[in-house]
């Protein structure tokens, strides 16, 4: 798979050779998040990690877990390198995830405090699905979904 959305970037499935670069995109993971590291390593092994590459550098990572959420595919991880934000990388990865999904609808979630992610979801016409309390104290998890064929179909 190699899906191109603009001439500068390529979005593709990560391979074992990408592991170091994938872990380096989110500096907090490589510095002190062994659980996050394991999530990313496992996703690469399982073929569930997508990356966006610009000029031969990985600048964004997305993990799409097959049938993880009530039998539906779930985007579990999305991170864009701080110096590559607001350049369409998150959008390209979200679109690639939908294209490679194994279920007709894809779900994801984000904290209510995460204004950037909510703006990205709104701009890509994801629909709100509900709200989960009790995960992060005082910061509910907002769940969203999108159909592969369009917003509400
Ligand atoms: C959320 C995140 C993935 C967005 O990635 P990105 O590559 O910067 O997003 P894009 O450039 O594709 O943005 C597409 C659209 O989303 C919206 N958007 C994205 N970031 C935004 C922000 N900080 N403020 C307002 N709108 C924003 C805009 O509508 C934007 O279009 P525009 O730039 O033409 O106005 C990125 O900020 C990130 O990695 N944050 C830290 C990790 C994180 O929160 N991940 C999500 C966890 S659930």
C-alpha cells in the first residue's frame, strides 16, 4: 500500500525497518513510555501501523487496530511530529486509515481537552458517537466514527 495525497508526502504501512523512526516521532514515547513503545512495536509487527513520510523522514504515525472496538476497527494512536503539524499529515493518515479499514465503520476517541484532534475530526466529517467517563479524571473521552463510504452511510 502506498497512498499519495500530495507530492510531498507518502502514507504507507510501516515495516520492521521503520521501528526506530516510528518510536522517535513522539519524543515522550522514546524518552519514558515503555507501554507506548510496546503498542507501537506490536502494531508494526501486526501490520497495523501507518506512517506518513516526507522527504524520507517519518513525520506521522497512526495505529489502526482491526475490530478492536465492539467488533469495529479503531484508531488507537495518532501522532504528528510537532514541526510537521498543520500541514495535512494527520488528515492524510486518517484518510489512509479509512481506506485500509477492515470494517465499514471506523471508530476513534480523544479527550475533551484535545481541541486539535476534535478540529481534525470535525474537518474530516467524523460523527460524534458518545462520551466515556471514568478514564481520565475530569477529561471525558469523546468517541467518533466515520463510514468508509462517507459521513453517515
Ligand atoms: C491532532 C494532530 C494529530 C493533528 O495533526 P496535524 O497533522 O497537525 O493535522 P492536519 O494538518 O492534518 O489538520 C487538518 C485540519 O484539522 C484541523 N486542525 C488540526 N490541528 C488543529 C489545531 N491545533 N487547531 C485547530 N484546528 C486544527 C484544521 O481544520 C486542519 O485544517 P487546516 O490546517 O487547513 O485549518 C496533531 O496535533 C498531534 O499529533 N497532536 C498530538 C497527539 C494527539 O493529540 N493525537 C490525537 C490523540 S487522540
